[in-house]
C-alpha cells in the first residue's frame, strides 16, 4: 500500500478520499487554491500545498503545480476525486512519466471513454447495448438527415467531447434538424474546443440507470449493482438511489454481469460507471465515467464496501478481493445533493455559513466540508454536501430522509434543502414513478 497520497481536489470529495486514506494508514497531502486556504480538506490533511490563485484553471487544473506538489512532499500517488483532472488522460500520462501513480484507469481507457463516439463503438464491441444512432460522427446536414430518417424522429444531436449535459440538442422533425445540428456543433466547439457531433434516437421517457464496476486491471471485474439517477435538472443529477425502483433482481444480475464481463475484456482498472438510459425493459448505453462518481455512497450503503479504499487497493497493485458471488446487496439508499443555491431559482448563493448542524442517527451519512464560519467561495461548483440515508426498505429511507432533512441546518446562505422536502410530498416520488424529464416538468409547474 502507498505511504503518502496527494488528493488533487477540494470540498466534500477531498474529505471523502482523506478519510479512506486515513483508515488505511496512508499519509495525505491536500492541495488548495488561495481561496481555499481555510477549507476543511486543508485543515484535516497531514500536509498541504498551495497550488495557485482561485480560478480552477490556475490551481485545481494546474498540472505542473500538482506534479511539483507531489515532488516536494514525496507523494507516491494522486487521487483525482471527480471533476477537475479526474478524466484527463494527459494528466494520467504526465504523472506516469514522473513515476507517480494516477489512482484510476489507464490513460488509454480514459481516452477511449472520454470521446463519446469511440466510447459507444467500444461498448458495442464489448457486448453492451447502445442507443440506436449514427455509426460515428456526423459532419454535414445531408448525412444527418439520412441518419435521422433511418432511426426515426425525434433524435438528439450530441457532442463527442460532451460532459455536464452541454452540447445536446433535440430535433423533433427534419425542419428542426439543421438548427439543432449547427447549435450543437457551435456549443460543443465553444465549450470543449471540439465541434464533432453524433446522432442518437431521442428516448421520450427513459430512466437513467447506471452500473457501478470495479476492476483490477488484470482481467478481473465485478459489478456493484445499479443506481437510479433519473431525477435531473438540466441533465444534472440531484437525487440518486440504489436499487432502482424500476428493476428486479433478475434484470440487475443480467445487465450487471454483462457489464462486468465487458470490463474484464477491456482489462479495466479501478472504479467506473457505465451509464444507461432504460426504457420499456431495454438498456441503452450512453457513456462511461472512468472515475469515482458523486453518488458512489448509495452503492457503499447497500454493499458495505468502501469504494475509495477499493480504488487505493487496486491502484497499489492488489488483486480484487472479491468475486461476484462475494458481493451481496442489502436494503436501500438515497442520496440528495445539497447545493448552495436558491431552491426555486437555483441562483448560486455563496457566502459565509453562520451556523451548521448536520443530521445524524441510524442510517444517516453526511459528506460535507462545511463548518460554521466557513466562507463558500464563488469560484467552484455549488455542491456543499450530500445527505445519504439508508434503511431496510425504500419506504424506511423515505421516512428517514424526511426526518434527516428536518434536522439539517445551514444558516447564512440559501440551500436546496427545501426542494427535497417538497419532493418527498410528491406521490410520484413516494412511489418511485419518475423518468429523466419528471423534475423539469415538476419545476415548470411550480414556476
Ligand atoms: P453528459 O456527459 O453531458 O452528462 P450524457 O450522455 O451522460 O451527457 O447524457 C446526460 C443526460 O442527457 C442523460 O442522463 C439524459 O437525461 C439525457 N440524454 C442523453 N442522451 C439521450 C437520449 N438519446 N435520449 C434522451 N435523453 C438523453
């Protein structure tokens, strides 16, 4: 096992990784921007290094500064968390060149999955079902029309370099197609510096269901079940649960083992998530994330595994400690992403946190880097904490969530806690009857 790991991230995920390291007896190095000098991850780490000014491109995305921080402190490995450099193949390559272990898959696998067209083709070759669509990239409008006629309207134009729900446009008929194409291309070019797009059948009422995998990079992999992340605003998840209210054990085993076999064929190392849309009993691959996900705690709650410790183990060269039959699922878990935002307008609400009180008790976990007196900087994303509840059944989780939200206090800023309280009163949420459009429709009705 490593002696010292550098955590190239901030906020709740930096703390999450730090906790896993500490339980394994690993020394931790925090890095931070000048805006984060007082952050909790800096306070709790064994050592810390300032890597630049507030903007992320000058600090948390500053590869030379992070490599220098490893060299100064003697860190042998880097945990990238999620976001920032976690899916940056060049960063993985540079670390390798410096003899530092990137805690994650190979740069090659990050590259394959980071380009959605290549990812889709690879998934298909590995036996994973994909959304019907173009064979690869689509360059001109005539080709787009041919493809769209073939698969049938509505279609969605997506950026191959896409992420964070950007660069996606729906076309309901041929009349919409030209504008959708050019908007998606220019949005993609502006956001990712790559205007390549591809076309998919637009699914009208799917759920977003994703499979968690863990591989040792030596040809062994297991799946850790699914998460349902259908409650989304602007294609961003806000609530995740395991298991999905829509799947039975047989369906889970079937898609899970198909994905685990595919990851074995690929020789995948570390944790990863294969995302699907699920409609009328069928799964359609949309993308793979080659990192730890924000919503990993719901999987931890139903499997009893610490996913970050598993990442550290396989990164240090250990074999997988489990076969599929060693993995068992128990109970249910739900996560709410709590943001520093106005709960109706979603306008960011940075500033000083005057007081905080986290809920507790059986089956309640809060992953957060907040403390009283902390100033939330305006430079980074607005996630300030994750509330995860677990219990024997979904019904128990819903009651526990209601109870935990009522105990949760954050004073001085606005948070999205009231939104979750409202959602818990909605019959569709209580019954688990929601698809990826449910929340947008609900918010439109409230407005
Ligand atoms: P990103 O990498 O930007 O998050 P994804 O490909 O993961 O993009 O898609 C994000 C979300 O966009 C999905 O969870 C779903 O809500 C919606 N979406 C993507 N592809 C389709 C599709 N073919 N049909 C309907 N909705 C889609």
